[in-house]
C-alpha cells in the first residue's frame, strides 16, 4: 500500500479540530450495571457520557476487537503501543492506518530530510509530553504521560484495547484526548507497509 488516497485521507478528517479542552478531572467513575460483564463508563472527560456504541450499519471490525483484548497486559509487559497498533493493522487486512498522537508543539520528522524506516520506530524522545487515556484497574479513566501514543484506526473507529473493549468513534476518542492535554494535540497517519507518516488533512 502506498501513500493514502484522497478518499482515505478524507475519512480521517474527523480527527482534526474536534473537541474543546475542559478542566474536568482525569479520573471518572464507571457505572456498574446488573448482569453486565463490562462496566458502563460515564463522565468521560470531554464527553460526560459513555462512549457511543458502534453504528449497527457500520459495525466495528470483530477480528480487530478480538485481537486487541490483551492490549493492557501486553503494554504492562513492555510491548510498545505502536507495535500493537501495527499488528492490528495487519489483522484488519492492511486496511486503515496507525494514528500516532503527540504534543502539538512536537516537531515531526520530514520525509525529505530524514530516513523513515519501512517499519515504524518512533524517534520521539523529545521534551514535549502527551497524555493518552487508559482504563485503570478500578475502572476509572486515567492518563499516561509519554512522548507519543499510537493506535489503530479503520477510518471510522479507534481501536485502543487498553481503554475500551470495542471500537471507539473517532470523534469520541479525540474529545477525550483533547480533554486530557493542556496543549494542542498533533497526529500523523502511519502506513506500516511503507513507513510513511502523513498529515490527516489534504
């Protein structure tokens, strides 16, 4: 797969300029329902409601959902988020992209001046911090501070197994990410097949 086409890029436009920053606290309680395997999250920063369920007419990718269920334990074992996201890309039949998030002040490598390896190896060891969301052991929404975070997206949903057990609508995920960061959030789309980092707008 080469550079993203205009149609593919357009499907990612929902990632940009979504969400208003909030001063709400990071940790919010999950509501436990009767006979529910997973607690129903409420009061998510930036949303103040649970994540929307996937559209019945446009369901999430079951193979990807099944493959991401051990994400939290794998990350605890030291597996990088970008490696997990790349694996989900291949589970999805090499459709979609890995979305790489960073602090809005971070400087991205330029394909014209820097060698981007065919397999993604984040060269993001700068001073800027990015807070990405995660589900804590008690069900609260918490944040982890790193220089970047990578997740798989099929263009409609974000698949972040350390946060949720299903695909998350892109706009919901972006509102949450924006709420957890005091500075502007920046991102690029990554194609594991050719190693390219692309802006998400035409």
